[in-house]
C-alpha cells in the first residue's frame, strides 16, 4: 500500500500496466492527493470527480501547468461543438464518409502484410477516427497521414511531464504543418463550397459573428481532431483488447450483436480512453475534507471514479450486463464531450467490422503482447491478431 501521508510516487510511475490498485489505495486512504509530477491535486472518488467536472461555478476548465494549447472555451464555443457533432448534423455523412472510410481501411488491412495477420491499433484504431474527421472537414486522403502524425504528436505531449519540451516542440511542429494545410482547405472551400461539416461550420455564428479563419482552424484541427479522434482511437483499441481477452466475450458478441452497445459502455467504464482531466478551483474550497486553495490545479481521475465501489458493484469485474451506475468517461456537465455520439458510433462500427470481416479473430500469441501504455491518454497496444483468411 502506498504511504499516502508522505508519498512521492506519482501516477506517472504506474505505467506501463494497470494503475487500479494504486488508484484504489488513494481512493480509500487519500482521495485528494498532491501528485508531485502532475503538480496538482489528484481527485479519485466518484462523487468528488463528478462534482468537480459538473459544477462549473466551483471549478473551471483549466489546462495543466506547461500546457501550450488553449483549453478555455466560451459558452458560444461549447454551443458550436454541440451544433456540429450532433445526431442531426452527422447522420447524413454516415453512409457517404464514415462507413466508406471504415470499409477502405478494412480492405487495406486484409490486403496488407501477411495473410491472416494484422495489427489492429496501427491498421484500424489509429487512423480511422482521425481520417473521418479530416474527410468531414474537407481534407483529401493524401492529407490524412499527416493528421494522424499530428494527433499522435499532440497525444505524446499530453502524456509527457509538463517540463518535457521536446514533446511540446514536436507537437507544435506538426500543428503548424496541419494548420497551414487547413488554411488551404478553407480557402478552396470558400471558392468552391462542398457538402461537408466545414461548410456547415462556416455558417455558424459566435457572438453574432461568423467564425474567422483562425476560429475554423481552432475548432477543426486543434479541438475536434484531438478530442474527437484521440478518444475514439483509444476506445476502439481497448474494446478490441477486452473482446479478445475476456473469456467468452468474443463468442457472445459474434452470436448476439444486440449485446454490442452494453459491451461498449462497459468497455468505456472499465478502460476509459482518457484517465485524467484537469480543472481549477474558482475560490478557496474543500473536497472530501481536504482544503483547496483558489486557483489550485485539480486532476480528476476518470479511471478511479469508474472503479469506485460506492457507485459500481464489483467494479473490477467486466460485466456486459452491468446495471446501475454511470461512467464518467465522456465527462459530465457543461463540458460533457460533444462528440460522444460520434465516438460511440465509430466504436460500434469498428467492432462490428472486426466481427464481420475477420473470422475467428484472436490475439497473435507469437507477437509482442499488448500493454496498457502511457499516463493520461491510455490504451492497450500493440494489438497483433490472427484471423482465418
């Protein structure tokens, strides 16, 4: 057990591997814990995590120290996201962009490399969500590899300690490259409008004004590409891993597709793609009896909240038929993930494609085994598999 009274260990010391024993220790013995590497208060109990996420009057969204990207959103910007990523707006593109891109990637996966073998993270989970976002916003297939490189560079920065300037420089390099390409796409679309989400975004107003070029780039490249594709990528990888490693799950899903939605929700609870997120205290406050000073940096442990026995019975058991309890993997309150509907659909489509296209799918035990990697954005990787060709 961690000696939480004078602990010097950090969440950063729990990777690779599953951090749940460490989180349980904190949740039971020191639910508000100053993490020496994160340099902020680490919140682990479900009710506390929920309150910090939900109550915007007490706690605001604030980037962690050293964060170079603007995480502050106006009320109008939140509304913009919800207009852009809802069921009504995205549904027309399911059959024109999203499903065709998934089929293209699956065709490429089956055709590439050794027959009957694949690496699901590299060949499917990593490119699929980023490619969809790029295509929805008017980019071409030739642009998509750079989108994935940028998204991965930025994810590496999020997962690095705040003083890792090399990770920051790499993310900034790829951001500049993708920003410039998006400027070209915006200019071309102004000259020749197309039916896509970029065209819709060009009609949106904030504070009574149409979005500027810089606003369009912020929303598409820096916000939605990162938040919208990174979580979906890692959710696909985690769901595939659990489907192939938990006894009987693959067979149950193969024989009864109606179980897929419940399986995916349990996967999101059990292996959230984002393990922590950040907030700050608006005033002097208190959480679970621990004094919190105004402007203190706070980190909500989504992974810990999703395993809190006060909310979830037998929380360390993966239960497709789980009843009761709501995971916080997509946050709650004013910053509930606006792309949750899109992400859930991409996740469902990807799992269905694995069941449909890769018969007798199983992990390849001759290859490197999967590990739960990184710190903030987490997933099982690599995912070497075999299937009957």
